[in-house]
C-alpha cells in the first residue's frame, strides 16, 4: 500500500516536471527563466535586497538582519543537511529529454535551495514590510518555478524547499517576538536597532 502511494507521488512528480520543462517552453521563458534562476544562486538576489534594506536606515535594519538569519538557516539545513540525507539525483541525471537551460549544479536535488532561500526571505519581508509582500512572494514563486523550467529540479523539490523556507521564516519571526517582547507598561516593543 505504502509503496503504491510513493509510486503514484513519484509518477505525478515526473509528469508535472515534464509539463513545466517541456510543454510550457517558449522563446520568452527560455530567456527570462534562466536569468531568474541564476540571480537566485546562493541566495544572491536576497542578499542584495537585505543589503538595500540595511542602507535604508535603522528602521529597516532589523528586517535586514532577520532576512539574513532566515536565509542562513535555510541554506545550512537545505544544502548541508537535507540534501545529503535524501541524496535525490537531479532530473537531468535521471530522465530523458530534459531541456537543461543552465549550468549543471553539482549538489543533490531535494530540497530546492533556491526555493528555500526565496521563501525564507520573502516571508520575512512580507511579515515585516506588508507593502512589499506581494512583490516579494511573487518573486519567490517565479524563482521557484524557474528551477523546474530550466530542468534542475522536480516540483516536489520546490515544494520541499518552500516548506523549509517557510519554517525558517516562522522560526526567525518567533525568535524576534521572544526577544522583542512588548513592554508591560507601554505595550510597545523596546527599540533595539541593529547597528
């Protein structure tokens, strides 16, 4: 019974991979998706955004720090621990006819580091700067989608990475809430700007 469930999930994962990687291919996406995928390498886009927030002044520095912390945790858990536990081969190593549009990564496939980094960072931004929530989350979704489109991840890798990123963001935001507890007298959080 359990084997049948795993087989079904694996089959659906491969079907959805081929749908995104082959059926959705077009000239526009063939240019845009590799670019989106590449700017997310090693969390580069999110590191750059965190730096911009830091430069905006003390009010944004805490958000910048929280982003970097969530990004660091998701990177360590995803790249250094979970990928070595699951050791799932990349789709271009296991499947035929894969449209590979970027350089071949040397790491394992599950979970997606790009998705983990993107959702860890974007969910912190969405919580701390609501006016940027839609842009941050849309960027994370497109970046995660791009990894399947360019042929280096399965859809389940993306879901696993997104879940990991969400958990890292939640952990960091809860950690912040425990450190910056509202004052009993004023009901406001004490101000400890990160310098």
